[in-house]
C-alpha cells in the first residue's frame, strides 16, 4: 500500500506567495476574506495549501481572451 507523502501535497504560504508572485500578507488577507486557494490549518496553527486546491482555484482565475 502506498503512503501519502503529505509534504509533497501541501505548500506553505511562503512557497505559494513566491509561486503566485504575491506577498504572504495578501494570502493572509484572502484567508480572512474567504478568498483565494483552499487551505488547511494544522493543529499547530500553521497554514498549508493543498496542491490540487491551488490548481482548481487558479483555473477559475485565468481566462483566455
């Protein structure tokens, strides 16, 4: 049985902010406003972003004109 390598499935806010070229403050504001990509808050208070949720959210943000 394959084990889920959770570290490869989740991004922290610093990594995601670099990927999206936005500040970590923007990600925090989006969380506060229930906007942006799906996130999970761990028991230790740290926030992580599932890769699939990032892809799904990004697909709704992009358009071809």
